[in-house]
C-alpha cells in the first residue's frame, strides 16, 4: 500500500488458537466439531449486551483516518511524482488509535512502523479485532481502502511457525494481484517466522507447487490452484483461514466454478473472510454461502474521492495530429502515465513511435510472457519507464497507485470501460488527469460516455458534436435501443 496510514497504540492479547479439528484428505472434506470460541463469539453478538472488541483499554477512541504518503523506492524525481497537484483538495479523517490497541503484537506493529504505517485505515480498524476473535467476515471495501493488511495482519497473528503448511489460503482474481498481495502479506508474516507464496498461471507449475507446499500462506488465482490440487501437487487439508479478495471481480471473470470447487474441498471448520466492492445480488448470496454467521463490515475509502480529484478532458484530434497531441501531453506531465489502446499490435506500434520521440515507453499486452510482463511492470513501478502503453485486458488487475495521467489514445468501448480506465489515476488521495483523444467519427459515441460521467458540458465546450441521448422504446413486448435516430413508423 503506497498511501500509508500512521498508526500508534498498545499491545493486546493474541486471538485464541483455533481448536484442533479432524483434517480431511486431498479432495474429500469431513465435518469437524465446531470451534468453541467462534460459537461463544456468535452468542455474545446475539446477546443484549454486545461484546467488547478492544483487548485491554476499553472503548475505542473517536474513529477517523489519517494518511501520509511515502514514495516508492527507486522512483525518479520522487517528490514531484508523488506530491498532490497544486490546489488539489484532500479531505482526511484522523484516527487516534493504533495497531497495538487492536490486538496486534509488538513485532508486527514494529514491522508496520518501519514502513511508516502507524495508524489503521477504517477497514483495518473494523476487520482486525473481528478476525482475531475468529469470526467470519463479509467486508464491503473498494480497492485502495487498505483491505490487504486488514486480512494479512490477522493471518500473521493467528498462525504459528510450527503449523502445517499451508494453513491460510488467499484467492485473488489476477496474477498481478497475487504478486502484490503476497508481498504485502510477507511484510507482516516474515517477522513472525511465517512464509508466503504466490500461485498463478504463466510460469512453471512444479516450482510453484514446491514453494506453495512449504509456505504457511498461499495466495493463488483460482485456475492455477485448481490445477495444483487436482494433480495432488498441493494439499489443502490443513487450511483453516480462507480469504477471498476482490471476490466480485473473480465472479465477473468467470471463476465461480473453480472457486466453488476449491471451497468444497477445504476443511468445513475454518475462518472465512470475504472482501468485495459490493455485497449485493449474486455476490452477496455467494458470500453468505461461503461463510458461517459472518460479521458484515462496510468501509469507505481512506480519503474523499470527490469528482474534482480526477480532471476529465476530451480533446478533438485528427489522424494526422493524434500522435503529436499525445507527445505534448506526456511532455507536460510529471510522474507516470498510462496510455490505453485497443489492440496488442497497436500497443507495440505506439510504444515504438513514442521511443523515437525520446519518451521512455513500454507496451503491456497479452502476448508478453509472464517474465516479460513482470519485468515491464517493475520498470514502470520504479520509474525507469514513465509511460506504459496497455490494452484493457492486459491492464486488468493492475494495482498502480502512482499514475498521474491516463490517456485514452483509443477511446473505450463504453462508459463502464471508461470508468475502469480512468480509475487508474486519482488514487490514494492524489489528484490525476484523464484525457481522451477523440477522432471526428468517434465524437458521438464519446459524448454519450461523457454524459454518463457528468462531463457533457466540458465535452460540448470543445466544440465537438454531442449526440442525442439514446431513445429506449417498447415495441411489441421487446425492448430496443436506438442511437440518435427514431425508427421509421410502421404503416
């Protein structure tokens, strides 16, 4: 987490050890007796007097969130790249509690303090005591809220060095997220003598299986994990903590069958933590099916994402001046830039053309090997490459918190695609710019995207054509959508 929170406080007793349970085999689960401390926790929650969560000092002080920013190591011109834009407004909620007051041990608290993390974000403040009690958790928490440490810290506190391996499983939707989450978990498990391993596709399965089998915590994508245990390269019989991170995205990407199979073959007596940007509809139903008497927790971003944090601009261009416009945008912006194109060939071609202008650019798309992909992202993250040219699919799952500029060199297909793209900037409380280059034939479609995001007025100020809203009408029981034109009347 690059936007870190300052945290302080006192030590607290550890969570009770999870009772020993009968362990199922590789692919067959067996029902184990209920854990007494979880049952007691549920009884306390349902009683008239709620149980106190704080371990030592009584009630929590007033809640809030404080943020401090620390640039990533190796980034070129750190102070300028990481500083909020002049005049940008950021509303911060201050908190006076620390991790120790939440029950975090001294060694983990010291490891966090060494990274400049002294105070918890809202999601951490609410999840950590609940997780340390052993309760299941349903957490509604968006990306950038600090949720990784919210489940990483309880894992580090509950597991022991002598525990069977793996004892904790974290499911994530993408390879990049697997790598990022593993690094975050290791930052708090290493001081406790615990190990973590990432499991994802695109690399040799044997090496991953060997490392995963020797690690206390496994962070995995569903597809690769299913391959491992179906080949009996990894046993899941000792897993007693399950975390589903960005579960809504996993379901959107079609991983539900794999996740269902994995969950079915885990011990029935386990602690489950479910993190998602939404808990409504199908996601909520699935979440409840994976958990037992869960505590529902909702948290906001640790900063105010007001509309002014991202400045939206739409620039009319022609085929002839499109590249020159992009170059001038990149030259006039400090820090890292992310440029979106529609095709893999287009990404390679644009990266080459930008290099000829003196721009440090690299392409990211699906034809790259995992090693090439990781190398490119590492160079971008360190600032050695300042401009990343990416396709929508290749950028899926990237957690890039230091992007100052997003350019839609090729416009997105729809308003949802626009949201996903521009959401790569203006993160962690900083401001960002989102610029879309619009050819004459694209003006109508992009005006609808601008309208969907409340940017119709700024779009019209450029002098570009604004299309009429889509007309939705009912015809013989069928719902149809039309663009700027009504259908001809029937006679």
